[in-house]
C-alpha cells in the first residue's frame, strides 16, 4: 500500500463503488441523443457525466472504466477490496431489450475484471428491471455462473418504484439465492424532479437522498419484507436520513393506522423501524464524518453499519483516515471495515 494509514488488523472493504463499461456510455449517449426530452432526470445526471466536458465529468468517466487507475487509487487510499456495481442509473431508464443487453454485457465485462483481480474486487449484478421477470433470470445467472454477491438496484425504474407486483419475482430470486440487494440513488423520479432541479438540488446534494429514502420506506410499508422475510437490503449514505427519522416514522405510522387515514394502506405486523433494523444494513458511502457515523450506529445498531467510499464520485483518501480513527475499539473497527461486509455479501477473500 502507498498510503499514510497505519497497518490495521482488518481489510478495508468498500461496498458502494461505481463501475462502468464503454458500452454503457454508448447506450446512454444514444438514448440522450434520440430522446433528449423523455427523461429530464436522466439528462441531468448522465447528460453531465456521459456527455459533459471538463475535469469533473471526464475524471469520473475515466475512473469508472479504467481498472489500473482504480487499483492505483485503492492503493493510495488504503482500500483492500471493492464491491463493484454498475453506476446509476444502470439499466433502469432503458426498455426491456436494451436493458437485457446492457445488463448481460456489463455483468460479463465486470466478471472479467474480477477474474483478473479476485482479491481486489467482487461484484453486484446489474439486472434488467424492465424485463418481464424484472431481471430475476439475469440475477440468477450472475450469482450462479459469474459468482456475483448480490444485485444493484439503482432506485426507481422509469419513474416506477419497485414495491409493485411486477418486481416481486426479482425480490423472490434475491431472497431465494440468499444475496443482498443494494438500493442505490437515482435522479429524482418525474413527480419529484422539477422542484429539485430548479435550484440545482436534484443530484447528490439532496435529491438523491430524498428519492432513495422514499423508495426504501415505500418498500417497508408495502409489506415487501413481510412477503420475503429473509430479504437483505443495503442502503448507502447512512440510510438516506431515515435513521434520524426512525422515532417519528413509528409514531406517525401508528396514528395513521389507528385512525384509518389511508384505507388503502394495510397495517404491518411490526413497526417500520423494526424492518429498518432487521432487513436493512447501512453504509457510510459519501458520509464519512464521525458524528454522523456514530449516530447511525446508535439508531440502527453497530452491527448494521459498514464502510463504503462512493468511488469515484467521492474519492477522498483523507476520509478513509477519518473513519479509520473512529472512537471505537479495534474489534469494532474490524467489523466496520471487514466483518459485516464479509457476512452480508458472503465474501471469501482468504
């Protein structure tokens, strides 16, 4: 390692690390060229990162697809292992045919990178959520044939959230395979986009967190975790603010159910916070500050919070050192950096 961090009795495993392939950018550029007005949220996100000129978008594009650069920067920041996932919005804006093609191509290309560097990388499968089976078949292929450790869900799929019946075959497959689903931000869906974009707030500054927190809470109150009690979900950015809201969510949920305010919302057998403390794990991607990490550990349990960087969008080596100096024991740091991720994603790095 060429970093200033001291040797540690654990491996630093980063679990929300964006990856891309040239074919992905080719598909995005064609989509943006052919349908520039169809998806303003996609245009705001990938119109910048796929088409934009300047140091920021160009450096992100390079880091997403260039393995030597990625490895050098992992070494420079003390990261031993990354779990790669197709960067947002993944296949989600695409029709079924294009989504199937891109997910298959991306998974095969990622598998080749992992095979070349098996001690440095693992992968989460991209799946075609617009396919008839919501990507269940590709998830099964990626796990059983390519050795992937879960799936990446880049939030809403063409403005639709994944708590409807169409997506249950995907969740059934994930639960049956015993793999985690990583719920990752996307640009705000159509109904949310304009008030965020009007003030430049639709990206990671705020819109991503609101959109993804909404998605996760929709999954909870829709009963997905009752239907699939063994389903494991992972969410980044310390839970997209939901840990801060846990007590209020429970308080207001109980009163809404008691008064029957929403007849179409069926009561859950447990409080919302119980699912968020049972079926969901949290990562520090993009949120390295010690006070926030420690607060989240208090709210959801220290055994549910693990390390992530959010490469390449927030590549800040100093932030690794900040988390390396968390005011917790060496045993807890082992769990934070290595142990939890190894269990949740069933890693075998020996």
